[in-house]
């Protein structure tokens, strides 16, 4: 005996075996046939029930019996998979034209499982009969079943385009399919147009097939996605629930959902909306109820008084399955291979199949009619010689002898002789020659019609058109889904997602920020703010959670935060550092913070740099983008590597203010803010001062009235001087070297460390290079003239050289004002 052992690598074995398995599940399990739109298990269920006489015009039968028939005769797999397929074919929220009628619990839109098959009853629906019609006329190929005991069809005759009407979904090896349901009348009208116009374009066909028509209705958005899908087989659309906002008593409103997107689980949707309500992700929902009954779907979202109904609905569209994205992936078995097909190829494949079915049906009918015609001719001939025929039969020994004698004596064919001897005796007495002649004439007419169908394509197509039109008239329904050309952008209003609460907000120089409840703020000393010893608050303010914060840093960056997004912390905790979300340098400091009610406020920001530039930039230039949480915006371009932004202010456009600016070498300038042009965010601005080599701008302030405004100047030698701006002798002009505001000494000249606006309520918090914090009260010192150097307030030998100065904010609890 020859050696039957083959040596193969594991890779070859696995590849060959998996290839065979993949081919099987692609062709025989997961993907529908483009001709009848059915997967093998679905086709076997319909065929078995039809074979069993379990049709729409007869009574219901136990589902278990049908499942047993399918499993025993055609589909040797688990009964659960067969029953699941049967149940899906009966669900009118999954299929546009259900193929099975079921009595009992066949599941629900809430994802409830159907009752066990021993409890439910089923039968074929009326439209299923159109899929199976003429299957007994040799219209489709039959193959042996799994145990070679009977035959099953490879495809159904399918008198309507089931694949597009009912859609399909499935996952296979390397392939998946998602074909949405369509409107029967629309698809048939497109077919009729295509039959008359071989060169029909996609645009012409889409005049009939506007898009999917889901059994659950809803609103479809995105014509371009539909066109892509019909062109290539792939495309995306948005499917939105049908909703309406109703007024209730007491000034309240409610959102009523009457249609859901395709294949959305209603119970899970209601649960999700209720979870959003409980988690306070959306503000304004009072209650969510499912009021669906046998009259239709109804999900009611009851709103609180004065809630923003449109805003809440937009939020729900964006964050729940009230709106979904549906992706077309129109893959079907065509020519025994999986193919991605557009609308026209699908219609053409169906038409090709239907033409073949009509041809084969006509050939069957023709053969049958010709056989009957031959018999009728023999019976007519027999009547003309009836007495001789009877005499011949009586003289014969048996039936076979009688047949032989008739063929021999009167030239009947064997088939005619069989028909004559099979006639019952009473038929001989009332065989009506006129009835036979009428039948012969009708048969001749039918045969001529059948021959015309088989020889003339136009006649054949006319038959298809007539049958399709009849099906459209009988089963056609109005469109359920509405189609809108554009996908509506969903911009969620913050007022919907955030409850408007009053909170205390703090931002420190070193970049710590937090928001605290008023209760937390009031529970402790206001100065017990959790900051490090050498840090101090730059901004402390009571704000609403719907307000906005702009934070400017020394590196020219701008960080935007909605107040509700700032980390919530106890007042005595430091809070969150900016570097936890935004990449800022180690030496970067916060220089100014501004609160805004709205992002469309008409305000400008004034920024100045240490290398002698100044600019105004409108708020509209600093609108937050998608990445505002992780990336800072550029507020001012710094030309010099060592330069920093010294100050930032917020003004109304056209404000009549003056800019007072000083350098470390004690040169100062005073000019009108109107000289500073409004430029873009990334611009460096215009020159503020003409600087000597090595000099830099220390600071600048904005003054409403230079005659009354006072500034405090602190030097590196610990001297403090208070001066009114009128000492400058009036408003000058921008980009000059300026005037001296300290007396220049030959030995140990004073260099300005800080310059700030001061008034009767100002105190200065001074930090030295020896980490000592000192308080300077300007009220304790007289005004000086432009040439004085002020008074020594810090002993630099023991206390250190001042390096940072900030005005102390005198904090009051909110109820104290």
C-alpha cells in the first residue's frame, strides 16, 4: 500500500484549512446573496416553511416545528441560531418588509429576548410568497442537502429586490456587510427606469431611490454620504430621532421622541439619558419616561422650569443614541464571490437574476403546455373515432396491450394512448369536443406567448415590469425616514451642561488655580489659601460657573478656561497647577488674569514687553480652539529671547487712557493709549520706548487721569518713592527715551525693581532674594517729585534685595461685599 502520509509545514496546513473555512463562512453563513438578499439560513427557513405549507393563507404553527424541519432537513447547526434568524425575519423594527409573521413574544426594541420557540407560532408572511413564487417551475438551481436525502435551492426566485428592501448585516472572515433597508416602491421604480434606460446614471436612479428607508423612521442627514455609498458601496450618514418639544402646564416643556434611529436599543437609551440626569452632566432634565404602547413609540423627557429645551436636545443628540452615525458597507455574494456593490450594480445583478428566472419559468411552462397540447390533440382525434377506439380497447387483453393496439391501429403516440386508456369510462360519455377545442386554442395562444418571451427580450422584460409594478402596488408603502441634505453641526450650549453656581476663583503668580464653593471659602480665613510661602494670589474673585477666565503669562502665552472646568478644590488647598494640563516653562509666571461674562465681549487686551514693545489685541483674536485644554494661545510675539511680557490689561475699544511706562534705568514715558494700534495675537506690536543698551522695561500702567494717578516705585537698594504722574509735565508721545524719574547717582545708582499704581487702599507685598516677605504701606510716605529717590524702606544687608512686588488684595467674604 502506497504511503498516504504527507509532510506539510504548519503554515501550509493552517493556511489551506483556514482558507477553506473562510470561503465556507463567507459564502454559506454570513453574507447575503445579491440576487435574493438572503443568507443560507434565512433561505432554508423560508423554503422549509413553504415546503411544509406553512404559508400566510394557512394557520400559524409552532416555531419549534419549523426550526426542527430546517435543522433536520437543511441546516445542520444549533437550533438557537436558526430560531434567532427566524425571529429577526419577523421583527418589523429590523426589516422594512418582514418575511415571517409570528404570534407571541418575538422580542422588542428594548432588546428583550423572544419567548422560547416552544411558545411562539409562526408562518410565512404574504410578501414571502413573492420570494418563493414559481420555485416549483425549475426557476432556480437545486442542490442536494447536507445528507443527500432531498434538494434545496441555491437561491430563491425573488419576485422583488429583497436585498435592498430589507437590507442585511453580517460579519465574516475578512468581510463585513451593512446594507440598510430601503423603500420597496422606490427600489422597484428605479428598476423599472433602469430596464428602459440601460445608460441610466446614478443621479437618475437616485431620483427614485432617495436613500435608506428605515423601518423605525427617523431623520437621515447627509446626501453626500448616501451618494458615496451608492457609488462605491461605502458611505456615512447621520440618523437622528424624530422629536418634538411640547409646552406643558406651569411654564414647563417636554421633549417627546416618536421615532428612533435604526437598531437603537430603546431601554438602553432611556437608561443613558437618566444616567446623564443623575450625574448632572446635563442641567434641566426633571424626568425621563418610556410611554410607548401598542399605538406607537413615545419617550418623554420632562424638563425643569425655564430649562433650555433646544440646548438640552442638542446635547442629547451629541451624547446619546438619539443620533447615530450609520456606515454603509454594501458587501454581498455576487458571482459566488463577496463584492462591494453600489446601487446600480445591485439593481443590475437583481435584474439579471430575474430575467433568468422568467426565462426558466417560461421554458417550464412552455414544455408543460406543449405536452398538454399533444394530449389534447390525441383526445380530439379519439372523439372523432370513439366507437373504433372503444372496440379496440375492449378487444385488448390489458392496459399495456390496449396502448399498443391504439398506437398501432390509429397512429396515436404513446403519451396520447396513455391518456386515452387512463380516462374513466364516464368521461367517454361527456367528453365535450368544444371544450377540448377551446383548451387547444388557449394552449396554442399560451405557447405562442411563451415563445415570444423566449425569443424577444422586450416581451420578457414587459413581463418583469408588469409583475414588479403589481408587487409595488400590492405591497408598496409610503416612506418612513425623512432625508435632509446636510448634516447639522451640533454645538452644545454650556448653559445646558453646567449649572450656574457662584464660586470663588483664585489664580496665583506661580500658576496655581482653583475654584471653591462659597461655603468652603467662608469656612476658613480668606488668607489661608493653600499657596506656598513665596507665592501669592494674583486674582481672587467671586464668579459664576458659566463665566470665562483668561490667564496671561510672562512668556506671552494666554490660557483660556471656562470657570466650570477649573478644578474644584477646598479653599485651603493649593488647587491645580497650569503645567498639569498646559505645557508652560519652569520660569514662566502668571502676570494677569481677567474674568469675562461672554466670549463675544467687545474688549481689547493691552500687553507690553520688557524689550520695549506694546500692543492691543481684540478678544475676538484670542478665541479658544479645539486644543485649548492642552495648549496655550499666543498672546504676544516676543522678539528677544530674554524678553518677557511685563503687564497685561483689559480695556474697552477706544478707551481714553494714558500709558505710563518705566525702565530699570529710571527712564519713563507717558503717552496716549490711542497711539497703540490694535493688531493680531501673534504680532509683536509697536515700540513703547527707545531703550539704551542693557536697559529694559520694568512695568507699565494704564491711567484714566494722569493728573490724579499715583505710582509707587521700588529700587534694588530698598528705596520706595511715591509720585503723581502730573510730575511728567503732561502727556508725551510713544517710542521716546523718556524722562528720568529718579536722580541718577554716580556711585550705586538706583535701579527700578517695580513700579505699580497705588492709592489709599494699596499695600505692597515685597519678596526679597533672602526669601523674606515684607509689607510696604505707601500711605506712610509722602509724594516725591520727579527727581527725588524716595525713602529707604528695606535694609538690603539684612533683609535682602527686593525681587518681586505685588499689591496685596484685601479679601472680603462674599456676603460682606
